[in-house]
């Protein structure tokens, strides 16, 4: 069974509600006539069972309407805010 639901990524901007987060989705595209780079932002409300916090980068998937405003569900937290990403490569120090 395959699902053709849309998947988007965004940054959590508010987590004040119970089991709901506000996610800002940023989209960058070039204007078709003027060829200027346009930065568009949209805020959506999403159902959150994972406990995302402000600043986290999350992945959303489209779902049935859960309330008047909620049509998205948080499926995974891609990156926590303030978390340092460690590199697995070993670095050799050059002795001089």
C-alpha cells in the first residue's frame, strides 16, 4: 500500500498548545516573469505526539482534518534546536 501524502519540512515556531505545534515552512523560488528570488513563508498547525520544541526542524505529513486548523502530523524530528552535530570522520592533527 502506497500513500501519496505530501511531506514537507519546517521549523517549529510555537509549542504552547497541547499536542499541537506551529511550524513555519519556508519556500524559495524564482519569479517567472522578473526572475527575482522570492522567499515565501507559511505557518501551519500540526499534530505533535513526539514532543517537538521551539526551533526544532521537523518533518510533516499531510493527514485528514484533525480540527479546524490542523491538517498536518509531525512524523519525525530531524534536528533538535541547539544540538551539536558530530562528525564521524577521524581527523588527524598535523604536528609541526
